[in-house]
């Protein structure tokens, strides 16, 4: 199915989820139909999804559940939740990374919630394998902190790291990292700095910002308006809306 | 076929089909993070033009932190520079001597008049029951003015504070800021508005949970909900997109976007 927004942007949501979770509200949805309806209302074409089982219960089972549920849904691309290799709960790093890349997917990590560290002694082999395959990794800043982000980027060049959930108090951390590490990307959803989108585009390039909604937790209209009302060229809007994420996932335009 | 309000957001078109009042804006730089173009009045008006915001009601960051008098001068200057576009909130630091507060209120009364007050007790490191706010409450009550407060903080929480203040000052309209910052806040804010007719709910905040606005409209009605952005503390575009794309009728959106504020603040 092709969904095109009225202004011709091809929206790709890098941060959505499906499945039940611990404290849903009546207004929120937990299934694919709900997500697709929310995307359709505003013209989002496709996106990456992870499964709540992998987030709040068990990553291996959640990843399997994700594949089962999104089978046949061309608009949904898998976002697998990864664990470090020490406990052998998921596939060995190289197999895991190759599997993710082969499916055109990405990886989400929750180091704090899932009780592991992004340090070399814990997750170095995982990130090495993901970097070899160029698999994008998404992480909420609350799961890792900016020091951890800097360390991962320093040690694992070639692994696109998309940072989520940093809101508007971020630039004194983000700017020096954007300057230093070309593999760092910021999700647009939470980038609430006044005129920040124009400043990042001018200084670092539009390809460093990636559209996301955080559905079904948050609304989609807000992050879309941040892009549509931006004072930047249309080609830059297209990159943010979905062009860069599709490229990182290996999609040929 | 006319555009829906959502169409404006998804195409990035300045809204010309609704009177939009940003009922919770700030101005200037801030210590805690970078603000684009130093959050100047000119930058704010430029952004307002890009989005179709007609009026912003403003309290400068400096007024809410270290220098309330300097901040009040900044917003007076901005309002003079952009008449009808920038409207001042008068800010009072409750730690100032009563004579200084009275003098500042009198200065505004004698020059441009006072549209409304903005309280930020937490940044002024106190709560809204501080006796230094007495002059504000007395003036607002005498002139039936709205007061926007970051939170109605004090012993017993907002319910008790509003109960006390609304009993003591029967003509003040109480605007509860950041009423949509998460489900627990939404429910508590709705409860406040359901109990007190003179409470209005301000939507300003960095995020809006999916379906949160719809719940608020269902519980308290669109008439007592005010749209605001915190701009330039936060970029105003996400707040506009959230409202324009909400799953409520456009007529309700128009009320929240500006008609309610126009009536409440007598703009």
C-alpha cells in the first residue's frame, strides 16, 4: 500500500511499537490495526516497530512474536530488541546482525531496563557485529546517557546510532557529538529546541534528523508539524521524513 | 473543498482559518539549554507568522528566574515593538518587598494595563500560597483577571490551594499550566476543572500522550482548554501539530487554539 501525504513527503516512522504493555490507557491501541489507522490518519507510509513483549517481558520471545505479527504487513519493518552476547539469550552477534540486515530491520536496545552495559566487556561483540553489517541501533537517552552514547560511537564506527527521547535540553550534549561522530542521528519527535531543526540542518545536515512518532505512547501530529513547518528545503524535509531512515535500512530509492 | 485544520499541519501551511492565541509563551535565552536566536521577540514573531499564530501571551525567562523587573521591562518593550502580536503577562517575584510589588503593579496599571499575571512559584523557589503573591491575588480579584500558574502548588496540593484561593478571591480565573503532561496529570487536572468552574486547563508541555487531549475534551469540554506552547522554551511547532491533528471536531480545536483565550484574556 502506498500512502503519500498531501505535500508529497514519504513518511517513515522509526519509532513505533505494537503489543500490550503494563499500563495502557483506554485511548491507546495495542495492535497493528490501531497503529496503521493512526498512521493512515496523518499519511505515514511505513515504519519500524518493536514488540512490547521484547521490551517489557522477554527479548527473544518478543522478537519472535514481532515477526509472527508483522508477517504479511509490508508497511511494518522489524525492530529487534538486542541483548549482549554473554548470556546467549539471543543469537550470536554475527548471526543476529546478519539476520536483522537481511530482513531490512533495525535494533532497539534497553541497557538500563534490561540490566546490561554498553561497555566493551559487556556489549562490544554485539556492537562490532552490528557495525559490520551497518545495522541501525535505536536507544532512548534515558537508557544509556550521553557518556555512553559517546563511548559506543567512538568504539563502533559504521553503526548508525539513533538517539531517542532527549527533548529540548540536549544541544550542549548533542552538538559536540554530532560534530565528532557521523554515525549519530537524532530522532525528530523529541527534538523540541526552538528553531533547532533549522540549526541542525544548517550546521550538520538534514540527514542527522530522523522522523519518529513514539506511537502509541505519543501523538504523531506534533513531530510531523516540526518537519512540515520547518524553514528548510523540501529535499531536506524528505530526508528527515523518511529518506535517511530508508537509506540506513538498505532500501534502494 | 476547504482544508481541514489537520491539512494545515500535514502540509506545513500557516493556519489562516482560525484565530490562534499562544496562551503560554516565554521569551529570551535560558540558562539550562540553548534557545535558537536567543528566543528574541523578533524570532518569536517570525515563527508565529510561519505557523499562523496571531497573538502570543508572554512571560520572559529572566522574569521567572533571577530578575522579574528586568523581565517585565523586556516584555513591555516587545509588546511595544510588536503591538497586538506580543501581549505581556505581568510576573511577580513573591520574595520582593510588598512595596516593590505594589509599585510594579501600579506601574503596569497606569501604563498599558494588566491582561493577566503569570506565576512560576517553583522557579522562584516557593509555592503559590506564599504571602508575597497577596498583592497579585488582590489585584486580579479586583479586576476579575486570569492568573496562569506553572502549578497551583502549596500545602494539600492544587485541589486544596484552588479551594482556598477561589474561596478567598471569587473573581479570579485560575489557569492551570501543563495540564496534559502525562495521564496522571491529565486526570488530576480534569478533576480540578470538574470541581472548580473558574479553573481553565492549559495544554502547554513538551509532549502529549496519544489520546490525552481527546480525554480532556470529553471530560471538561473544549471551552475551558487553552492552547499554549512554552515557545521559545520549546519549539511551538509540535504543539500546533498535536492540536491540528487531534481527533476532535475542528470547531473544538478553534476554541482551544484561540477563541477561549481571546474571551478569557479579553484580547
